[in-house]
C-alpha cells in the first residue's frame, strides 16, 4: 500500500440549534455585555482570565459563543488561528472579542490593544469583521468600539 491511500477524512460541520431569527441580535456593546454575562462563570471571573468570542452572522445575530482560552490571574494566551478556524467553520461574518480582568480594572492594557489589532488585521484578510472587544468584570464592562479604539 502506498502513502497516497493513507489519508484522513476532513469534515466541516456546524449545526445551529436555533433559527437565526430566534437568536439574540447585537446592536450595541451593552447587548454583547448582556449576552456575555449569561455565558461567564462569575465565580471564576475574579480568579482567572478567560478569552471568549461571540460569533455573529451578517445581521449581527449571535451564532454562538466560544471559549478560546483560559489563563492565570494576570493574562491569557490567545491563538488567533483558533479564533479564525472556528469563525470559518461556522461561516461567521463578524466577531466580538471578549475577556475579563480578574483585577476588576476595566481599561485595556497595551497587550490587549496589540492583540486586538492583530486579530483585526487577520480578519481583514478573511473578510471577517471584528465589531468590538469587550473587557468585563463583576462591576461592568469596557468596549473598544464605544471608546473609539477600533
């Protein structure tokens, strides 16, 4: 048997559980914050940093929320390839990035700004828009879009 017959099957599959019209629609940062609060474990929010992405269709309807990475007290390592492999698999048109600051501080660090710029740049190559990056804590949220940083 030669190596040409030793191939793995690759299947791309996304099975939404709800019609698009039944899913939440994100019109502003507060809408995204409300959706994120439902998916975040508030008990962990003060202890570990997590990074999540809201996947949106072209009508800003939520396709799903995906946990990208869980870090330590002060940081989380984010692999941009993972974000976009999931976005492509689901045919997402837009993304909202989100992470928490266990310290409760609601302003982006220089690392947050750099990561956001890299994710936006990668999305531009794929025609996937990054609509916002939200930092959340138990006390509220910060929106890159609302603050003019996107």
